[in-house]
């Protein structure tokens, strides 16, 4: 089949849903007002005030006496739910939290009751009147003081210990990263409505199948009885992928009251209700020769998890295994159970946590040897995947280094720490490498071409911010030969064709490939219809010689011979044509990753220790770029998040009772406009056709991975002080 002319893919289009969002017409979960019997009522969750123990008493009398209160549910009056097995929904080893099913408290802030009332204000006030008594125990919430549990994950190649002992240069460091929270703009919200034994849920989710499958298991009803709708998500960064306990609370409250229930978590509740990026302790030992060629590395890492489930990040071990040529490697990764709620993936999961110690260690080695940090990485660039031995599908990391150094002005850098000043400010530059694996998953998309020449494409994927509506519209428009304005893409409904999780940078490759497949099939249908229609100007033509552009089919060598979709379908009495697209990734013999090189310039106040990022550049090998404007939005947003991880974001826990002290946006600091300087992203040319039909490798995760270590390395260059713990605070530099 001849390739179709490209027009939309690669163009810097504005978001097709942008007008809906800026005018307030886009409806998020909390905006939904279903017409259930009696109207929507409001639920407010009551949280435990201890981190470990049992509930010994509960007094709901004052709450129930308040005007407008319909129900107060807790473990003593809530119905027993079956909580059947559910291997999906990103559930983890262990036992997921079962709301209101027993008197046990596992972490500070655990849901222990819910108040349902006719107004939000009544529910909030009544919730404050619920009194609980506890038999509390001393929780363990500090990663530094707790023992690991279970069998560690290990990896070895060669003999790292022997190689270290014989290495001319040896370094040993311990790095620590703080717990981070996602803090998306949109609060987590759920609206639940029952119709007999059928449930409709409007939810903030990155994967509509996740709450559907979880609620089916929890309530013991068929999956087909549940519909989940989520057309818009106001940011998530990973914490809306899993089905969290408040979803079950909302559905239970709706069933018990017989009314549609709206439950919106507060900003404070997001800190213990929907997961977080876990804290890490990461010990690195590395050896090299005098020319900087790595001979050995050992990695010993500990990560926090909850006591009732085990969360471990796949990506945290990958950079140490395959990023650089290292013949001898030993890794041990342990989880440390704590009396906290369960962690969850956060943007660049695992890889960004590992990048800080690995890339800082490389910078420390470069300083020890007197070798330029960029040159050190070039000298250790592998020819294949060091962990698997497989060839790379594509790896343009050397090009990222070259382009980044040129555009950033790396050659003007004086390598001596504290060598550059601007008044009271010490100026430093640093860089780091980024990588993230190219994930792909099977999916489906339906395509409908109407007789008026417009198309509707649907898939149950999500859009938490990267621009799925727009990028899928671009792919569909080109495959169908239509203008973007004549294509509508819809998503976020379990009634639509199935799609994988919207996360892990897999949506463009996975859903995009299904959209392209469905549109290719439908375009071919129209071509076949035309060449077999005696009244068509294309009758009898070779199907491979026909292209579609602007909604018109014509011979590629004779544009005058052709007709429009509208003419073809109308003459054949067709109101529409339909096709179902699908794509399943095959087994690959290659190692598939996206890569990047991140460069940062910082200024540090020599007297106060304040750190300010002045400029940043990221150069990325992410395969084919479908939408440059969306790509820039992703890269700049990720750099902003990386600034937060490097300099600001830090969850503070009172280890006496497990309470999160700074569970608000006044005390948990995230970057604001004044923290976001000159940020720029460049994408090297090249597609990865082994990864997927579109040639993309995923962008949303890799653009965060190298940011924090690049900033940390720049801080060392500015000050001569190596800070091995994130975030880097003024106190650590004084």
C-alpha cells in the first residue's frame, strides 16, 4: 500500500481541546452532576489520626444529628465486601487496603469513616464531629531506622568485588532522595451512581479499566456491570493509574444511600491517599582505570514501601545495569516496610531515582580523574545493552551529547569548582544522562467515517496532560487523508475499545499505532469501494495507485481523476463506514530505550547558600516526534518537575506518630514561575521503526530523568561542595 501524504504529524498544532479547557467547558470528574434520584450528594472521608493500632471506639451521634446528613459509614456498620482477587489495576503483592472492613489502622490518614450529606459543607462539618478512640502502637516510618524485609532483587555480572580491589581508582558514596508527592492541579475525585446492580463512575484516572476491574472485584459484580468515564484529567504524573481506596468508599456510599455520591479528596488527603514517589538510600562503589574506563560498580539500594503491600520500582535497577560499559556489576535492591500508605510510580519512575546516584557518581569520578564529565561518559558509551547483550534498536546518545554541548556552550566551561562568579553568586554548570525504556502494549481503536466527510475515532485511553486528544487526531488525520478539523478523537470511557494504561510513555506508541491501523483499514475500505464502483472516476484503477488528501481520493499520478469521501459514500447510499484498529507489539531482539543529555547552569549565593537555576537544555533521542509543540510542553514541564525534585520537594514526616507535617502547598514546595528559568529542548532526528509502526519511543518520562542530577552536578561545580541528598537546601551548602 502506498504511504499517504503527511500533513498533520510533525506540525506544531495547538491542542484540539484547548478551547474547552481555557473556557471552562471541559468537565473533570468533580464537575459531573448526574441526574440520579434526589440529585448528587457529597461524601467526606474521615482519616485516622494515628499511624498504627486499632479503633476501639467510634461516636457518630453528633455527626448524624447534623441537618442534611444522610449516612455515616465505618467498620462497625458498613457491609462486608467480598474483595475478590484482582491481579489487574496495578495491585501489588500483599493485601490491598480494605476500607471499613476491620478495626486495624495501618497508616496515618487511613480512611476510617465517611460522612454523606446533601451539601459539601454539611458533610465537612459532620466529618469533623466524628469521634474515634484508638489503641495506638508506635509506628516505624523512618527509612533510615527500619530493617529491610523479604528477598532482595539482585543482579551480577563479572566479579565486582575483585575488580574493585584491583581498580586503580575507587570511590564509595551514599546518596539519598526524599519522598516526593505528585501534587497535580486537579484533586482526586469520584462520582458514583448505581442503577440497580449497575454502577457508573466518573473518576480521575489514567486507566478507566483500573477502577472498573477493582470495583468489580471489591463488590463481587461482573465487570460488564460497571462503566467508568474520564474524559479529562487535570494532571496526575502517575498517582491516578491505580484504583485507590476512596473509589470504593464513593461507590459504597452511593449504594448505601441510594443517591449519586461525589467524593473529592482534599489537597491534604492527597499526601496519604493516593501514593507517592518513595524515598531511597543508594550506596554506590565504582572503580575505573586512570583514563576513566569503568571497571566495576556496585549498587546497594533501599526503598520505602508500605507494610501491607510491597512496592518496588522496575526502573530503579536498569541504569546501573546497562547505561555504561562496565564489565563487573553487582546490584542489591531491598524494600523497607514502613507504617505508611503504599508508594506508586511518579514521573520517570525508578529511572529518575536511580539517575541521581549513578549520574552524580560519574560526575564525582570525572572530578577525581580531572576528566571532563561529558568526555567521561563518551569513553564509557557501550556498543550494546550491557545487561542483556542485545543490540540497541536505536541509540543516538552520542549525538545528544554533541548537540547539547554545542548548543549549551559546554566548551566555554572552566572545569575548576568555584572558578566563576557573578557578584555574590557562584556560577556552575553540570550535565547528566537520561534514559527510559520504550514500553508498548496492545490496544484497540474504533474509526467511523461519515458521509459528510468527517471522522470519529475512539479509544478508552486517557489524557492527563501530554495531549492525547491532539496527537491521536494528528495520526488519524494523516492516515485518513483528512484535515485535522474534520477528525474528532474521543477517549476515557470503558464503553470504548480497550486501551492500555496511560503512563510509562507508552500511549503514543501503543494507542497511536492502533489508531493508525484502524484509519489505514478504513481508508483502504473507501479505496476498494471506489475501484469497484462503476460510477466512480476511480473505477478499475489499481488500489495501490490511489492516495487520499483533503478528504479526496485520487490517482497519485493524476490528481484530476478522483472524488471526495462525501461523493463516494453518498452515491453508494452509505451513511458511514467503520473499522476497528488494533496493534500488538511483537517480541523484539533489540534493547529499546529513549535517551537524553541534560545540561544545567546554576547560581549559588556564596553567603546564603541559595540555589537558583539559570538555564537548562535537554537534548533527547525519543524517536519520531508526532507533535513538536506538545513535545516542548512535556519537556519544559518535566524540567520544572526536576527543579522541584532537586531543590525544593521534600515530604516531612513526624516519626513520633507518622503524621505528614507539610501536607499542603504552602509547606511542600513546588516550583513556581520565579523558579523556572530559560528552558529549552531539542530532539535529534530519527525514528525507531522496530519499536512500533509510528517510529516513536516515548517522551513524557525520559525528559525528567536527568534533570535533578544535572542540577546537583552544577551545584558542585559552582561551590566545590558535593551534596548527596535531595533536595539540595541552603543548609546543606552553608
